[in-house]
């Protein structure tokens, strides 16, 4: 057989190497964080969810009143968002998300809340170890950590919508009470004001390439992370690219009447040295694009307008579309 032999002089050209997936830390709670995690998991396995621990309602509220452990609901929801996609793991995830019916003592409790609380007690109150164990069981694509090592209480200053109300400004304590109080939240703080933070959270922030905030309840799921001194200090020292995802619409009881740019101005007031690099907003949810661009620039950030909402018009972020927006952010490849 004939053939051609090509001789290469000198060193071989380098083989192109794809950049490693980014190390991402996503902050938030509830359905908003679950939406962000559902998008980020499409881009990287190096994913850490840092979850709010201020829930005082429903199953989580009952558990934190009866047991000296963290409210598990938002932590459970984040684990479910990262769970493996094979049939067996999804069946286990569905079980953990299941809530007991009826009217007995277990009514309303999520199975996963009880399992996570039981594991925490089994490990001597170590919630980080309990979360790791349950994450392994669910074959989670990433890990879930609490933002603080102790349960937090939120305290808000709420302005009444009635200008003639003699008690126009009220101090409301508790996440559920804040969300249910008519009016607009004007100030939020956490109690205790300087809670301990797991070392694993601080290490994840220091190693991160990208940090994401939102979407979610602005005052009760997004901003609390910036109110914890250790978290804020770590975020300010981080070299990661900080990405904020704006909500698709205002939330009744917290941000009634807020435009996207007002959400951003409130966030800016709480940054306190934390750099902001990219603001992601749904292109169809923004009325005043110039106003939002101005607000983003005042934060020192670029504005990325993209179609990130569900195609059916529901006010929910679509994981595939949000992942595409994340992938277009500088530093995310």
C-alpha cells in the first residue's frame, strides 16, 4: 500500500484545551434560588448553594420552634433542585418533597424537612454534615450550605400604604409576618446581627469564579446575605464575578410597585463594598430600559437583557433560557 508520510519539524502544536467549568456560589432561598440552581447545574458541577435560614413559617417554623436546629425548608428545596435526574433519584426527591396531609401532628410537614432535621440531630447538630449526607443520597450536582450556623430572624421597618395611618412606620419581626404585612419594606436587618458562618461557606466564596444573587424575595431571600458581616466581608474580598438576576415582577407585601431599577437601587444600598459586575433582566419585563441601564451603571455593572422567562408567560424563570444568559456572562464558559 502506498501512502504519504508527513514529517513535522520542531515541537507539536498544543492541543486545544477547553476551559474548566466555573466554580459558582449561588445565594438565595426558596423558589428563586431553586430556579437559579436549575440553570447553573447545566453549566457546571462546581456549584455551591448558600441558603437563607430565616424561614419561620409552615413546617420549617414548627421545627425551629420545637428543635434547636436550622429551618430546613429552603435547604431541602435547594437540594431537590440539584438532585440527580435518573428515575430512582427523582423518586427519592419526590418523596422528600412530599407533604403529609390530614390534621394530625405531622400534617403539613415535608418528609425532607423531617429527614434533614433527623440527620442534623444524628450528627450532633452539624447541619453541614447532614446536608452533605443527604446530597450524596440524592446524587446532587453541587452542594448546599446554610448562610449561617444558627437560625436567623428578620426584622423589617415597613411603611404603610395609607399616608394618613398614624402608625405609618411599623417594625415587623419574622419572615412570614414581613411578607404578609401590607405596605413597603424600607429597611431590613437580621438577628442576631453577627451570626456565625460555616467555614465551608467562606472557603467557597474565596475560591469562586462567579457569585450569583437572585432571583427571589428581595428583602427576605436576597438581601439578608449582604447583612451578615462575615458574608459581606468575604464577598467584598472575593475576585469572583458577581451576577444579579432581577425578578420578573414585584412581590406583593415586599416590593409592591417596584420597577426593576428600584430593585437594583435597593440592592446597591446594601452592597457596602461588594462589587457588582452583571445584572441580568428579562427583556420583556423591563419597561424603562434606559432607567435600568442607568441604575446598573451606577452600580458599576453591565446590563444583560435576555429572554429568561417561561415561554408560556408565567412569571417564572426558565432554566434553559437562564442558563444561556449565564453562559454569555464574561468569565462563564
